[in-house]
C-alpha cells in the first residue's frame, strides 16, 4: 500500500473518535450547519470544520457574520427560520445571547428554540445567564466555554512569580467581569493575596471609556501590585493592545492574559485555550447532537482539559522577569 | 456432628498439659532436645528463607524500577511534542517531525528496543524503526491501556522484554492514541544474576551461625532448666531471639551487597537525570539568557531530588567552577564520603558551566528500612510456627499418658492445610479482578465476589453430605482425599486463564476444605472421651486460629513478590506437606458416636425454624456476623487496600491484625460472657462495635479507615462469636432435648455459612452501585440494624417476659 493511500486510510479510520462511534457508517445526506460569528473568521471555525471533515461527516455550512452589529439579529433570526438548518453554531457571548436569549428570559418570537444551538468561545456561560448550570442548559442548547478557572489562572501566575497584590481592570457594566472580581476576592482570602481593582470609567450613556487608565495603572504600581490580571472582559479586550498593556509594561507591571485575544495583544503570559482546540471540541459536541442523536440538554457545557501556558520572552526580558526554569519544559514561547 | 464453636467457652477450663518430672525424665530430655533442635532449624529455615526471598525481590524491583524510570524519560519529550502538535491543529497521522523524534528518543537509554505510537484501534502510526511504523502494535497494549486507571501501563511481553506505555489524550480529554516503549530487561537479569549467589552465601552464613549459637543455648537451657513445664516457653523465646538475630545478620550483610550491586544502575540514573537538567538549562539559555540569570533552578532540581531515591544533591557550577545553584536532600550530611559511595557525576551545560549530581550513601539502608514491616511479619509468623512445631513435637513429659495424644496428631496436618487456604485471602479478590478484565466493568465487582461466595456456599452445603462419606470411608481417607482434592484445586487456580476455570477450581478447593473440616472433627470425636472432647476441639480451633494469623500475612508478601499464581502453587505445596503426617492417624471406619443425630435434613431444619428466638439469633447475630466477615475482611478489605495504592502484603498484615484480635479477645470474651451470663450483652456490643468500624468510613478514609475497620471487626466479632453459639443452647433448649445438640448446631452452622456466602455478594453489589466509602457505611448500617433487631427480639422480649412473670 502506498504511503499516500495509507494516510488516506488512517484519516478514514477516524483518529479522534472513541471506539464506540461507528466510523464508516455515515449517512450520505449532508447536514446543514448555520454559523454566526461576531467579528469575522477565527481559528475556532477552522478547528470546527477540520474536526468534522476529518471524521468524514457530510456537512454544509451557511456562514453569517454579525460584524459587531447587534441590530442585525432580527434579520438573522428570520433567515434561520426560513432556512431551518440542522444546527446553529454561535460564536461568543453576544451572538449566543442574541440567538437563544438568556435562559430565564427566552422569547419564542425573538429567539430560536426549536433548532439545536451549540455555542463556542463564551467566557462564562453561567454568569452570562445563557445556561443555569454547566451540567445541562435545560433547553435546546449546549456549548463550550474557553476560559480556564480563575483558580488555575492564579496558580499559573504564582508559578511564574509568587504575588501578594493582584491588580485588575474591568468594565463595571459587564456581569462576567463582576463575577470574576467577586471570585478573585474570595480566592484572595483563601490563597492570601489582596485585590486592587479599578473599573473603567463610564460615559453619560454608561458606555466604558479608556480615560484615566494610565493613572489607574500608576496607582496600582504605587500600591505594590505584583501582577496585572486581564480578565475575559469585552471592552478590555479591545483596549489591551494599544493602551492597557503598553502602559502597564512601561510602568514595570507584568500582565497576565485570560484569553488568546488578550495574549495576542502583547501580554507577558497567559493560561489560555487555543481557539483551534475550542473549535474542535465544539465540533465534537455538534457531532454528538447531529450524528449520535443526543439531545442538546443532555450534553454538558464543558471546556478543555488542558490549557496552553504562553510566555512572551521579549517582554519577560524587558521587565526582568525571567520565567522559572521548569516552564521551559512545558510553556509555549510566543513573539 | 459437633462443631467447634460450641466448645469455645469450655476450652479454658481444662489444663491438659500438666506433667511432673518422673523417672523417665532423662530419656524424655534426650528426645526433647532433638525436637527443640528441629523446631529451631525449621524456624530459621522459614525466617531466613523468607528474608532471602524478600531481599532478592526488593533488589530486583528496585533495579527494574530504575530501568523503567530511565526508559520512561524518553517519553517525556514525545508527549510534550505530541500535545503541542495537537493543540495547533495537527492530526495524529500528520506530525512530520515525529519519526525523527522517536528515533532520537530511542537512543536515550540502551535498553530501549522500540518506541511506537498507534491509534486507538490497534494500528501503528509512527515508530522509532520506520519499518515498524504502520504495523499493528501488540494487542496486549490496548488491553493494558484500557485496564489502567491513570492511562499508564507496564507489562511483561515475553521473556526479557517489557513495555511501558501511556494513553495520549487531546486537550479535551479524548483518547487519541497510544505511546508504548518496548525495552529489554537484560540489565535487570544481569544484576540479579550477580547478586543472587552473594545473597545466598550471606544468608547461608547467617543461618549456620544462628543454628550453631542457638543449638549451644538450647543445650544449656535443657541442662539447667529445672522446671520441665517452663521449658516450652523458654525454648520458644530462645528460638525467637536466635531467629531475630539471624534476620538482623542477613540484613547487615545485605546492606553492602545492595550498595555494591545497585550503584551502577544508580549512577546511570543520576547521569540521565543530570543530563535532562543540563538540556533544559541549555534550552532556556537558547532564549538568550545567561546561566546566572536563570530563575527557579532550585525548584526544578529539588523536584527531581525528591523523586529519586538514590540522589543526594545537585549543584550547578559556572565555567569558573563556582557554585551558582545548589540543592541537597535533608539527609545528606554535606560532604561526599569517598569510601562509601561513588564520586559525584559531572555533566557539561553546553560550554557555560556544568551540573554535579551527588549519589546518596544512605539509599541502600532506606531500601532495607522499607522491608522492615515484612521482616517483622516474618518474625511473628516464625514465632507461631515454632509454637506449632513444639505442639507437634512435645518437648516435655511422656506422651503415653496424654488423653489428647490422638487429637494432637491431627493438629499439624490440619494447621498446614488451613494455612495453605489462608495464604490466598489477601490476594484472591485482586487476582480474580485481573482474570475478569474482559467482563463488563459495571459487573466486575460482583464477579470478583463470586468465587468467594461460591466457595462459602459449597463449604456450607457439602458438609452434611461429606459427613456421610466420612462414615463410609473413615476419617483418614476423607482427610487424605480432601487434601488431594484441595491440592488439585490450588494448582488449577494457579493455571486458571479465565474466571470460569477459576470458579471451578475454587469449587474443588471448597470440597477439599469441607472434607478436611468434617473429617478432622470426626477424628477428634472418635478419639476423645467425653471429658477431653472440648480440649480436643480447642486444639483444632487453635490450629485454625494460628493459620488465620500466619496465612494472610505470608500470602500477601508472597503474592507481592512471586505473584499470585506462584503463591497458589506454594499453597498446594504446603497442603501437600501435611499428607505424610496424616499416615500417623488411625485408618478405617470407627464406630461413630452420636453421629445419627448430627445429620441435618431440610425437613428437620424447617421444624427448628419455627422457634422464633432461635431464628432471631441466627438472622440478627450469626448471619450478619458472617456477612461482615466475608464481605468486609475477605472481599472489600483486600480490594480497598489495593485501591488506596498499598500492597497485597499490607492487606495480609491487616487480616493478621484481625486474626490477632480474635485470638486475644475471643477466649477472654467467652469466659466472661459465661461467667456473667451476659451473652446477649456481649453479642449486642459486638455488633455495635462492628457497626462503628463501617461507620468510620463517614469520617476517615485510606489507611486509617482500613486499620479502624479491622480493629473494630476483630473486637466486635470476637466479643460475639462464642456468645452466639452458647446463646443458641438456651434459646433452643427444648429442641436440643428433642433432637440433640448436634442437630440444632448443624442447622445453626448451616445458616451461619449461608451468611458467609451472602457477604461477598452483598458487598460486591453495593461496591458496584456506590463505591467503597458508601459500601463500608452500608455494612455498618447492616450491623446496626442487626443490633436493633437483636435487641428487640432477644433482650427486650426476655426483659418483658421476666417482668410479666
């Protein structure tokens, strides 16, 4: 058997499938997956597609991008109703909430209820009230969240450098960020560190602004903050690259990222889920619903079992915070 | 048919062993000296033989562990590379760098034969040898991987080749493939071959010296001991001390041998460990860092130091040889001892400096210390053996006037047989578990209990039938037949390849067990007068007791070292030792005394069942006691001990503790329960204490739970067991008058043995449904319920009857 054909056979063999899943017996009829993204293409959808393709699942995709514009939801919902896809993939908290609504405020006129929805890249589905708990959504929804538990992020930070004071910038109108802050305060008591928090200022329309951030960072530095933690906060995510991270590093404040987006914006280190892996895991859940015929409410909401610890060596040298030797074994170094 | 439990309370009233010096004393002294010498010899042979075995296997396991550790190092880089590749979207079959990495890693240790990665369906994907890449990997890997708890396995593939492997998971926890390393164990075998003659020489030397010193002291003791009745005690103490001395001498000689023969492997291990550290540092420096800039170096070094038994310290030196980083074990005294241990190993870190790895001189001592519990067990068992031998070869007086002479003759063969059966206790559930790998996981715990249940059931049901056989063929023939059957059973157990064969083998063993039980009792009945019968049965019960102390502990050690199958063969051998001793027993069929009354018929049993108080004792005390014994001690405990990461030897020690409590407390409890006429109270408190043991699972776990359970059950059971059987005589007084006590006790024992069979079944079902913690609690609740029923039906009713009267 030629090498190429062998490879092909291996691909058919379905490397990722558990042995209980029938490998060859796929239906020929393609299923249609309606994909709604928030801000264009990411590695998530790539991982999703690759996973299903590798398993030879017959899939057709219908792709729509929200373009960060929430006003387009009614049109999207109408299109979904007209097309009646077999499954909807929603990217991020905003899109997911727009399509399925909060679990305690579902309006069948505004939201999709009769088509299975798999969400992905939602930082905290419970505090965003998309699901009541992680065991079951109780409705036609399941999904994958992507942020490591706050506690494991704290342990990762401490493994890099032990700390006594933790700084955090957050948007006071984002529920998820408030939940993370509460969690940090509780963990601070048990793990023995102080939380020095600064909310972004709000304008007249209660929208967060970047005003005064450099001063807040200076205050933190003066208060003896050892790490600046950058939570999975939507507004913060957009401001990291240009304002937050450069200012913090200029002050000698090390930054710790909670998402791949913030890590890419230049943070010193981060414990993050690879978007590609998140996409693969989401596809695994979608395949459970589409091909193993499991009801979405019976599929638990989960995240990865392994995270990537990323370190930006150039920043480490700039801040004179050389990573501990053990991390040269396990961490990934980025530019 | 008579049963031993009935006689427990009467045992201590007789003092059969009172002799005075008579004119034949000198002749007796001569035979006794020979007997004492034999006892000393046997004790030394046993203890030093076990010590040789322990030392040899400790050494082998340590060497194998060192080799395995070295080999496993090769997998670290592969696993990291694999995880990284998957997380950036590479497929298992499309990792281009993998073949080169596998080929490179296979050079890490000379023992490595091949490194292979395969998918979850048995197909190979990569291999260090490209020709092997797409070939199917051994099926045994897949089986071992599925059976492993943490996704790691280690199996022996064929002679001289082992494999170690891991399940590779993607970053959402799905099993993606298998990584296996095949390696040669020729290094292990070579060091075994080198050590073995030296170890034998050392053991033999200790043996000869101990024997010589012991014999001299025995001679002196016999000459100067004026009170012959104290001779047994003094000589057994002396034999004990000499055995202890022999064991210490063996350990002292093993110490330098261990050092000498382990050192080469240890050095290799240290070199590899240092090499990995050096590579890590070079990798870090590749990011443009200077050696002295590195952070957290000590943490990395310390972690390795804790994991490696044989390492004393790490030092990182710069190119000018001044120390930059240094960590040392607490036990390291701060400077190398050139006479005692090899000099530290130096490895270069690129051209930036070097790393020094120091070897720990105390490691061999640590290995010996780890064996000390096993050696202690051997010593205790040796003591019981000595007492057993001295009981078999009386050292004092003239045997002809001993009314129990014929009863004594059966003690040794019976002891040997029960010892062989008891050997299997600590490892039987684990062994059954390994045989039932193919069976549905949810049923496995029930299946594991099945052979114990079947064994108990056959023993219970076969006894009445075997009673008839003993009348037909005579006790000696039945005893011989039973032993032969049991030997066949043990050998089939040793060779069983699946659970069905094993269950069949256990049925054979159970038939042998029952036959020996029946014929030994029959023998004592035949050969004792009414006055000495209790004492005769006490001998029989004593033999069983000593066997329950010695058997499990030695069985656990053997199973850990030579394996379960070989231990079954040892059990067969021990049972066979009893056969020549059986020929001293009277043959033929003697007239049976009161045997007709002893036979249990189902129809008779039903009559007795109408006695509600008799049934109350059975259901609320006798059956629960046996359910707790077989369910907790024989089934749950060995499995639990293994599940908390301990050894079969530990399970054996636990069962030894249980038996120890029985032996210590049972005679005292029996005496006081009679004296105070407080049998019911003893039974009730026994059940309550047993319940406490189970309830302990609510607040404790691990080792603490196991030891607490064993102590509670030991105390609880010994308080209630004899009181139960004597209580039967009062609650079923009218039936005893009507049918005779043999009949009543026959029914009672039958019901009790049903409890024996029920125990593992119940525990297996509970374990499957709820896991260990809840099962122990359920067992506690069972005992509590039994206590409540017992209180209501026996104590409360009696009290109200008295009031009414």
